[in-house]
C-alpha cells in the first residue's frame, strides 16, 4: 500500500536527499527507518533531490508498505527511529498511482541571508557581508517570472536536458536583519535557486551589470554570478493537486 508523507530535515551532515555510496543521505535514513518499523523492505521516494547541506520544511515523499498500517502509530515509530535532524509528518494512505515527484505541481524554496554574523543561525543562512543594493536586487526579481529556458542557471552535472521552468512567484522580504528570497515554480533544475540567489546578490553588489532578464535570455552559464552556499536554502513546500 502506498503512503504519502512530508519530511522536515536539517541537511547539514548529509550528502543530499538522494541515496549515494560515499555519504549519508536523507533517502537512505528514511528508507531504513520505515524498513525497521514495518519489518519489510521499504524504499522512500521524494519530490526533489536536494543537494548536500540543503534543508527542507515540507519535502513530499511516498513509501510502499506491504500491508496496511495505523498511520499515526507508524509515524510516531518512524520518528522514534530517525535521528533528531529528520522527522516525518502527515503520513496518510495515497492512491496507487500517486508519485511524490511526478504528481507534484509546484515547489517553493526559501533562501535566507543574514546581514550580520548570526551564530544561532549558523548553517541556516548565508552571512552576506558585502555592500548590497537591495532595491536593485528587488527590481530584478520580476524578470524571473513566467516560462523561460533557465540554462544559464543550471550547474554542470544535471541529468536532464529540459531547462524550461515556469516561475509563478518570486519575492524578497526583510525579516528583521534577514533578507529572505522566496521562489515558486513548477520545477527547478540543478542548483537553479542557489545560482539565482548568487546572481541577484552580485547584481546588487554591482559585480554584474546585466539584468536578470538579459542573463536568462543569454542562456550562458558564464553570465551568472556565484552560486550561493547550500546552507541558506530550504525546500519549503511541495504542492500537489487538491484531490
């Protein structure tokens, strides 16, 4: 039987979501926990493959379990087995054809930047010590909206040839001494959000003179700015059809 659930995790000590040989992964930790609790081999599938050091608040996932379970009890047991930096919530039966990745219709990421040293947020934010014109950053964000080929923002090593994404919303908010960039799209390509954030900051620093729209239209990886560090990025929510 297929079950849907969401995952919250601190990705600091993991090599990313996806199972891999040379580093611990979120996927492996979850699969092992469900296997232990259900006493049957389980493999968890997620909505997105977050990179090493990236966090999540509302990652979507599914798991197939041989027999029906009491969802609330199973959720408590899985959380008891998992380390303190990962938890599952919202475990519920799903349709047999539901797929955590392919059924998703939208994904929202948040990227947090601190304007001063923040020891309590270490590994949660990018501490930006540059002089940044945040008005210029905000003025370039609307250029992201709509359907575009985001080839310029895709890092080497991607497994897809499709670089077209539809960005539904993007904004920059000030939360005390933090700047939080939020972006929602139907899909994202490899390191796209981190590349966008780094480019926006470089535009605000005056390091880049091209606009965001110009850079997108160029499709040139060499036109973008630095890639922002993983620690500030959170997969905030994965959206599914109401049904």
